[in-house]
C-alpha cells in the first residue's frame, strides 16, 4: 500500500516557462517482532527482525527456535510521536535470562541492583493504548527463572497462570499489524511570467521531520 502526500509550492519568477520539481522521501514500515524459545536454557526471547538485533542465524546457532507468527510490530527508529517510548532488554547472568523494560519503567540503578546488565535498545513502542495497538506484557516464571514477553491474548492468561507465570506487567503498546510504507512528495511549481527563464532546479525543496527531505530535482 502506498500513501503519497503532495505539497504544491508555486514560485513566481522572471521568465516564460513553467517547470515542475519533485522530491520524494519514504517512511520505513514497522518491523515484526518474533518469539524465540531455547529448550536447553529454558529461555524465551522476543526479537525484532531487524539488522540491529540478533539475526535468525545467530539465534538458531545459540539453540533458539522461532515461532512463525509475528507477535507485534514496532519502529526501530524514534519518530518523535506523542507517547513514544524506547524499550530495552536487560541480561541477568545468574538466571540466564533477558527481560524487556520500557524506558523509565524501572530505573537503571535499580535494575543494576537486581543484577541486570547489558542494557540494549530493543525497539520503540508507545506508553498508551491507541487505535491499532495491542498491549505487550511481560510475565515471570519462578521455576524457570525466566521472563516472557507476550502480546495480550497471544497465550490466554489462564494458561500462563496454570503454567506458573505471575507478575503480569504491561511493558508498552505496539502495533497489532504491519503499517505500510508511506511516502511524502514535495512538488515545486515554477511559474515564469516574464524576463529571463529560470529552471526549477534553481531552488531547493526541503522538509524536516523523522527524515530530512531535500533536493533540487527538476523535470
């Protein structure tokens, strides 16, 4: 699915020719997050399918098996959207376990006092619910000394409780389905009415935001 927003910028200059200049920028679609399981160390991990995260080959080599269906979808770069929150993973060597913690949910000093290290950015999600979002929860299993991160109703709460999971806590809210790649198109119309002709490429279009869009272009 392609969404294009066109902004027309007319410029009146000396000359007798009309030219159009365009520039495009794309916003990257959200990234799927998958659940992985290692029976040898009895550890669950939720990992975004993104180059900045452990690859499928690395996780498979470490003894993890991936579930086929994505859990939820996230952004891997900050968009500056209202309510956006960074989610980090922390490692506990004694438990042999990773846990997902939203920024500010538990202080870094307290996490360190619990024995957690290797704070690493997982992804960006949201601190509040919204249209198209789903709660992402973490659960604790005392017998396995393991945290699991799950989309709400990915596994029924009753089943998790029966298996010994407790301490259900909302980590953040993520997209429940993938979002399409969106495009922004800037279009500059140069209208020459008299005098010396001037090409559209004599002016540069630019827009700022999560991505900077700029270019001379021209047709």
